[in-house]
């Protein structure tokens, strides 16, 4: 039985108050996406991307609710060892397509499955009314109970972190540390080191200096005329 009354029958399966708060944010965002798509049925690419975003919201909501229940019961699964940097196992022929069809049943049959943008705030720029769901989402990730869940179940961060990126939301306890990259080699900007033809030959939109329009410099003298030639 649910611990908190559901505000919509579609979310009656939610069992924890923290997930119910997340459900309110998901409901508002989905309503905004639905209104956006109501009069844009001809934009098939945008419809597919927003359908994927709506599906990801539902998966994150169910995942957070299940993790909260198992965390309170003390039955969280043991974290798997990291496989970062290890080569992936070869996928048999046709196996990758079957896997995509299994986890993404809405993928179009005539082409590859749509992918969500990785740009920060892309959903907020695309469907601005989704901003109405940001306050409830921020209350959830700022809740001390959610921060304690992140310490014991890092998979909760993997569920919520992409959604925070959709709205350009950043929190120190939620963001991943920046990856250290090797410094790029410095570019040689010394004109003497470049070929002579590249230095003297004007580009396609560059006018040689002798043909450029010469505009006399002027300065303000404060008189009646206002401007006065300075040279």
C-alpha cells in the first residue's frame, strides 16, 4: 500500500514519499511535453526524441522508488566492479539490434533508434513549459534522504543525473568529477614560421590593405560641431 496518497492514478504504484515528490515533477514535465506535441505531429524527429525523454523519466521514477524501498529494507544489491577502460565483449551479428528493440520498443523500424542530446538544458530550451517541474525535482535532489541514498546506492545518481542535465541543474553531490585530459600542444602563432604565400595572400573574404576604405579618425571636442578631425 502506498505511504502517500497518489495525485494521479497513473502514479498509484509509488511507495515512498521521496519518489512521490519526483512523480509530481515527472507528471508536470510529461504534461508539458504532451501539450507541445499536440500541435506538432509533423515533426516526427522531435516527437521521437520527446517520447524517449518521457520514457526515460518513467524509468528513472520507478528506479528511484525501487531503490528507496530496498534501501530502507536493507536489501540493496552489491555494487558491481567498475569496467571502465576494459574492452567490451563482441556483440554477435544482429544482437545489438535485438537488444535495442528489447529496451527501446518505440524505435522506428526504418532507421536507428533516436538519441537524446547531451547538451545541458536541451529539454528546457526545446519545451520551455517543462520548467514548471524543476522546483519539485530540485526539492527531491536537495532532500537529505536522497543525498544519503546516493552514498549507499550510486545507481540512483545514474538515474537522476541525465535528467538534471536536461534542465542545466548542477549540485556538488550529484555531479561527476571532471575528467583529466592531456594538455593540447600549443599552436605556433609566430608569423615568421608560416609559409610566405599564406601570410601575404589575402583570403577569400579579405581585402588587401591598399584597397581598403580609409576612414579618418575623429575625436570629440565639445564644441558646437561636436566632432573634429584629429589628423
